[in-house]
C-alpha cells in the first residue's frame, strides 16, 4: 500500500481488483432494479442483493455488520436520505423512490455505489430530482482529474444541484474507499474550485451527492441509523467509486 500525504493510494493492480468487485456491485444494482416494483418490501430487496453478491466467488456485502448495521445493503425510501434499514414491513408503493446503497468486498478490496430508483409512476418534481442528482454525480466524476483538487468535485456537484433549485446535504460526504469501506479523505458535495487536497493518481474515492427537494438539513431517526430530511421532503442519492488516474477519472462500479 502506498501512502502519500495521508492518502491511501492504490496500485494499478489494486485498482483493477476494485474494478472487478465494482462490476459485481454494478450487476447487483441491475438485478435489484428488476425487482423494484409496488408491493415489494425493502427486506426482500436486501435478501436478493445479498444472495446475488454471495453468488460471486470472493465477494461479500461490505455493509453487513459494518459498525453494527443490521442489513446487507442500505435501503432508504422517499424522505430517507441514507442508511435506511431494510425491513419486511416496509412495502414500496407506486410513486415512491427507493435509494439502494451497496458495498462490496472482493478479494480484500472495497467498492461502494448507490442508485435511487423510481417505484411505479413518480411525479414530475421527483423525476427531476433523480435526473439532477445523477447529472450532478457525473459532473463530480468529470472533475476528478489530476489537475484538480477535492474542492473542484464538490463545486461541480453543487453547481448542478443549486442551478436546478435543489439543495445539497452537507452533513454527509463522500470518502476514500478501497482498502477499507471508509478511508480518511472526505469528499464534500459542495465547495470551491482549487481548494482542498490535490487529487493524485491512485486515489480511489466514493463520490455520492445526496440531493434534497427542500431543506438541506437532516436528522437521524430513533433507530440510530436512518438519516431523513428535516422537512420530510424527498431526497435522492447516486454514488460511484472512482479511481483518479493520469488518463482521467475511471469509474470502477460499472459492469
Ligand atoms: Mg455508499
């Protein structure tokens, strides 16, 4: 493991291992998506995701038991931003949105990615929320180049989100990932260009905008896990694990 200026840099070989795990993760998302429909429980989606991951030799769900989390993956509905606990009692209805956040450990390396799915038919504002959040992630990824700093990623995300009239969650941020599910470096979804740590080749990070229709403020439910919007309005979450390389950002959580 190469450690430079506090960053846990990965070798090309380690990045390739992450990409293999990330491909399993992406396939898991695609599989879960085919089961997102009115009437399904978040507990059922959790079981499907866990089995799918474990069907791949060398892969396991990284979040199961992490800091004591009870599910295999995090599933958050509507005003829930992140860290929702899957439950057989939580049934999805048409018009809901469901954020699925998956971590995979594969051959000792970790990747992390999230998608927010529509359930059945969703309203126009919610549709726009999903589109803007996904587009903000793409903008953040595009800014993850070796001539930029951490602040450039956040600035790119923030510009997309605030131009669209939505708000960026500030109390939760992206993070380093690879040797561990969460590494030290933080990747805020807001910021100023050319500020913060310089991005260097070998850095692997999870970029994960959490975007709210209303207030950016959050609170945590009594289950000590589920983070929701303070005003009860909806939130979306898209995330990829990427590697910063001399050839540009490489998305690792794709098939
Ligand atoms: Mg995640």
